[in-house]
C-alpha cells in the first residue's frame, strides 16, 4: 500500500509514486438541435467513452516514498511495460485503490481501458527522474452483425457470436485472483455487513469452508476487505 493511502495500477503494474492528480472525464453523447417552432432542444443519448488523464513520476533512484511490490525497479523496467500496453492492441484494467490513514477502504476505481498515448518528460528540475503523462480511454466489449440475403430476397439478420471471454472454471484457493460481485462481511459467518463490490478485482488470502461466507478478499496489493459468499467470487 502506498504511503498516502492510494495505489494506482495499469494492468498488474503498480506505479511506484501515486500521481498527484487524476482527471476522469465522463463524456456525454447528447446532441443539441434547433427546431423552427420549439427553439433549441437537447436530444439525450448514451454516454460516450470516459477519458482518464494523469501524470506519474518514475524514479531512477530509490526514494522512501516510492513503493514497489518486491524490490526497486528503474525507469527502463516501467517504460518496457508502458510500451507493451501501447503496442499489444489489448485493453487492460486501470485500478485505483483508496484507503484512509485509519485503514478504512474508500470507493475504488476499476475501468477497462486502452492506452491512447503517453509522453515522457525529462527535465533538469526533476534530477535523474522522469515524468510520464498518460491518456487512457474507456474500452467497451462489442460484437458484430452479419446479414444473409436469402434467395427469396428476404433479408435475415443474425448476431455474430463475439469471441467468448468465459474461461474454464478453475478452483479458487489462497492467492487466487478473483472478480467479486457481492457484499463484504466482518467474519466468515455473515456478521457485520459492509460495502458491496461490483466486478471488483481482488485476491483471496483466507478460506473457511465451514462458514457461510467462506472466502476472504483483499485488494490486489493485499489490503484486507472482508468475507464473501462462494457465489460472490469467480476466477479472475
């Protein structure tokens, strides 16, 4: 857990220094038109894709305030990861885990995104360190439609099956990555109900098969969250 209570992940990469500011812009898709008799009106449409922008410090030397999951990594390590996210043509999860100094879990952010672009800045006032500015865009899964023209000239439409994202069921054990959809509790017997998580990516660190809520969930970094029912988790 970062010293200031915030952890920021790009896929499974924890940024060593939490950005000082993160801007999340929820774009509207509404359209304004002018009618002859009614004047200007607003046509409400589905929201457009969300934009995320922030700048992060990537140290070249180790600092007390920088956080690494195992050991210090230099800037080259992170630049390779960023370039892989950009060139792989695959979406990934942008995650912000928030916790107060007292240890209370706050609202987290977990959005599937693409890396639109990033800019590396090297400036004298930053010494040997780099600043990297990221522009992310929300990614939505989608499918396609095909149209078959029958001999009788009647068109029939069928929806093409999107590539299945369902993975074969795997046993959940201690250390498993899971997706949580359910309410957290203080103990494995359902006492002390707390927050409800939706599509939250976490880890399992304890299992009590005798309890009605057998799995204990943590943040990706290991911060304790609570116990959930078996049907509230699936392999992530």
